C-alpha cells in the first residue's frame, strides 16, 4: 500500500523489462524524497504551531504506545469508539472515549517488509446488530494478502473467517492495496495493488485480483449486479491506491492513486471502467475512449493517501469538499466539486500542514477530522482536528428514532457527540412547546440519558443542546415517540376445554385476545409443572396455534401468556386434555377352536380383549372369502357373541375386529367350525327316504354317498325317474348294500306344505314325527288312502317319521299340510345327532 519511501528504490530489484522506466524515475527522485522526509522530522517538533489556525489538534494516541497506524474505522452506530490498524505489529487497536485501550481488538501474524503488513479495517454497515469487523493484511508465512472477517465479542475479535486470499507474487512486497470500506449499497469494496507487476492491472480474468477495485457482498460472495458477471472486479487499470471513499449524500465513489514517480491521481470511480495503468497514465494521458482519465493528477507526486468527502456541520466551510492526505509532504488538501460531484472545480488548496506523513483521513461521527500520522522515522500518532474555538454544534439525535412507537417506559436517549461540547442540556416533555417538561437536565457529560418510569401509552417530545465555556448551541431537532402500553393481562383460554377427552392428535389451541399484545407465548407439557416443556412458540401474533403429531392416549397441559414492549403478562390458567387412543390391535380368537366340528347350531363365539378397544365387529360366513355373509354384527361391547339358527352340518368361517374413536383395527385371523349333523337310519336294500330339513341344492352324492343305486322319484304320467337333486317334501327310492344312516344338513323345519296330484304321490317328511291323523289338506277330504311306508315291504303307517318317504293317494290335486303342532313325544322320533 505505502509508496515512494526513501529506501525503497535501493532495496528492490527490477521485476520486468516493462518496469525499467518506472524504477529509473523512482531512483532519480529518491534524494528529493529523503530531503522531504528529513525536513518533516524537524517540522514535527513544532507540533501544533504548523496546523492551520482553524484547527485544534488532539493527540489521541502516539508512540511508543502505538506503532505505525495505517487505517481508521468508526462504527456506524455512532458510539465513541475508533479502530485503527498497526502495519508492523499486526494489532487492531481500540480508542474508546478518547482513551487508547491496552488490549487490542485482535492481533494477527503479518509480513512487514516493504508495503506489506496489517493495512485495512472496516465495520459491517449494520454493526453492532451484525457484529462483524473486517481486516486486510499480509499473512505469514506465505505472504498472501487476505481479507478476514472477525466477530466482535465484547471488544475482542473472535471466529476469523477468510473471505478473500490473494497469493503473493515473487518479490511483490509493494503495491499491496488493502483499503476496505462498505459503500452506501452495503457492499464491501476492496482495493488491491498491481503487486509491482503492471500487466496485472489490465488482466480482468477472475483469477487475477491484482490492480483492481473489487466489490463483494458482506459475506464475501460476488453480487449479481457487478459489472463483470461472476467476477468481483468493480474497476481496473489501477496501480496502487492508498484509499477510497463514498460521498454519503450523492453515493459517488472517489479513490486516490499513486503513480510511478509522477501522475498521482484523484479518480472518480465508475463501475466497470478502466483507469489506464500502465498504458494510459505513465506520466501522460490520452483521450482513448477505453480509458477513464483522472479528475486531477500531480506532476510532482505528493504520494496521495487518505481521502474523504466532508458532509458535516462542524466545519461548514468544508461542506461538500474532497479532502486528501499526503504521505510525502505531510499535508491535507481540499478540492471543490461540481454539483454532481463528477469533476473538480477548485483546488487543490492546502487545508492543513501536519509536518509528517498523513496515512489516512476520516470524518468522525462528531464531524471532526481524524488522521493516521506515521513515518518510517518513528512518528506514530492518531490525531483529531477540531475547530479551535467554537460554540458547540447542535447535537444530532440518534435514538429513539423520530416517531418511534411502542417504546419502553424506561428509554435510553442517545445523540451524537458535538465537537467542543463539555456537557449537554436534555429536555423531555409531553408537548412540542416544552411547557409540560418531564425531564430537564443540564449536567449531562455523556451523550445519553436513561429516563425512569415514564407513563404508558403516552406521546413524548425530546431535544438536546450542547454547552462549553464559549457558549450554548441551539437545540437539536425535536423528536417525538410514544411509549408502549402496559404489559397485557393473562389471556383467557377457549379450546380445547379443560380435561377434554379423545382430542385429535392435531389440535388447534385458541384463546381470547389480550389488549395491546404484540406476541403470545404458548407452552405445552406432559406435566402440570411444565418440566420439561415439550413445545413452545413465542412468535404468535394471532390467538390460535395448530400443533400436530401429538402422542396418542396422552394427557397434555397447556398455558398461554402475552407480551408487548411494556412487559409480559402472567400465565393463563393451566388446562389439560387427553388425546385419542391409537387404533386397536388385532384380535386373538379363543372359542370355538379353529377347525372344530360338531358345534351346536346356537353357538357362542369368544375372543380375547385388546388394548384401546371400545367395541367389536363380528362376521360369520359360509365361505372363507366371506362372499356369503350369514351373520354380522357391530358395536359389540363384550368379548363374546351368541348366534342361533345356524344350519346343521354346515362349515362356517368367522373373524372379529375392534373399534374405537380413532378408527377400526384389522380383522383377526379367520377360524372355522362345523355344526352338528342330524343322522337318519336306512336299511339294507331299498328304502323310501326324504330330506327332513330345509337345505337347497342337496345332491344324492352329498346326502347318500354310500348308496348302491340311483335316486328315483315318482311323477304322475311319467312314473319313476332318476334324479340327482334332492328336494324337501318329496319321497325317493334308493338302495343301500347295508343298513346304516345318512346325515342331513340344513335348517330344522317344523311344518311344510306339500303339493300332491290326483292319484298316488310319493311324499317326504319334516324334522318332527307327525301323526297322520293330524294332517290336513286343501281342499279338505281329498286323501283317499292310508299313508304307506316301506320297511322291506309296504306297511300302513300312522305317523310321518323324519327321513322317511310315504305313499298317499288323493282324489284330486291339492296340498297336504304337515305340522309339528301335534307331534308325538321325542321317544317316537327315529333320528340321532352326531
């Protein structure tokens, strides 16, 4: 960064053929510069007598306490703090309230040869909310220049984060650049010298950062609106800049530039422009359109350093002026700018003579000028230039901001320091005419006042003026603010109701609005002590909050409180609720056993209970796919269910599932059972038999699997015929090779109406023995014979016995009514169950 030092020309070797001319010019002027530096050392001894009469100089820090200060930086919050870098020690130092702190902000290991070292420093534009400080230095051991961001932790830099690394080129101990500032666009701008290799300045490839001004986001990334997409370069063709600055009124950017032995420049920086080094500006300039010429240049270089635009009221005569420092001559120059600030219309004029090298120039938050003053001969100072004798300027108010609302009832009032002020008058009132004054202090020496317990929801007005031994300033602007409302009352809960049961696992909590609330806080826990808190939301601006993924069958406790700038309410009442249970589990069946046979037609199905079941569903089917449901029921409260009127000799399938408020569980395994059969005797040889139960679709193979003949029925006009399907109410002939029995499935029937024709009819039986004398006909009196059964021969029968067939003759066609109302005792029934 630093240039034209008296010894530099002797210590550097030629880097390239292109630099032979520059080095020759430097060698010629070395003797001249040595004379200037020697003279400056003498002039320093007279101290303040060499400063213009309009200034009073304060030495805020000096050697041996500090060593070679380079860059100055003030935080944007206006607090009385100043950071500066020490080139050779690697320390970032702090001046707080005009006192140098012994402990540095941070210390880094630096290379110090030539212009290397700790060079630049700046604050994040939103400091201290974004508590970041940026520095630029030449690190050890690789001599790379790095841009590093530190976090300010109570005045100590921690958590370094490298944003930019520029590798060293061989023998490039000069032209390091190193100035860093944030612009009004909150972007970070960085100057990098050409590293003493001029060709770097015209190389705009992304990999070559040298000889450029760069622009970054605050996190080190490249802004999308940079002039070269994807490239940090903002301007190029630069040799070595001591400093750059922004006009906080117009946003214009200006940079100082050091020439090789001529042509020190003041440049108006425009995005994407080429500032000509080395082809345009090596002690001459052209009008070629690809280059942007300087606003001003010197033939005899003063080695321009710090640069600033003055926009304050302490020195009204400097308002809008460009102020530039000189390393060689120890001066401050001022330039007049045109209305748009893109050209110089007056100057340079000598503003002040410091007597030794000026490194940096900054306008402090108090409107005074601050300088870094250092020489290689041992002078190291931080100077403040303020008006020699002045009534203090009217203070600039800082916080609360104008028209602020919801302010604390114990606010802190802050304003910026006024130059030359010894103390301040602070007034606070409830009217803009300040006739109803609440506070009126005249002895405040700091730039802040803490008020005690103002009224809630009240508008206040405040102002400040500054005093010193010369006089009193006018009052500042009048600002107004409104205090917050008193802390809200505890909210009233609405839903879910207290001790509510079977709540869903996604719950919307609701409460009533509490007046003047800014935010609500919802707590949910599994215990009334709220330890631990399972869920907390302190960002709620509405009076409800939906919470999902709650546990099943769990009791929760909840409460709400409210907050505004005035404080936090007590908690509401504590309510609890219980969530719905989980879906019930799969049922385990218990009775009758799976694959059991011989079960009664009135049967009780039983199963084991399962957790969280409120009721059960049962299905009974005649097939395993439950396509033909013979019985189903739901909402069964017990663990058993009785079914009657099942068919004899049928295989049934059944399963069970459980229900609760959350839904229906899965079906259990499917079990099966078979009901008991009714058996009827048969004799060897031919038998007249019938189906005594209601059973559709029965076949000979199913009913009489051991028969030795086909099955024959009898029809008038046809006679005997072979049939396969057995119909209830009809008698049949069938032959068996041996005496035995047959099983008859189906439903028990106690009555039947049998169609008959005139003549002989072969009829069947019902499930009960019926006396023939009780049989009625339609029409009545149409029976023309006795009823004849067959037991190896025809026999006249006085009863219709289950499972047997009978002959009877009718006069005309009609119906026989067979009923069990007059059945004989069970002893007369020829059947048995198995």
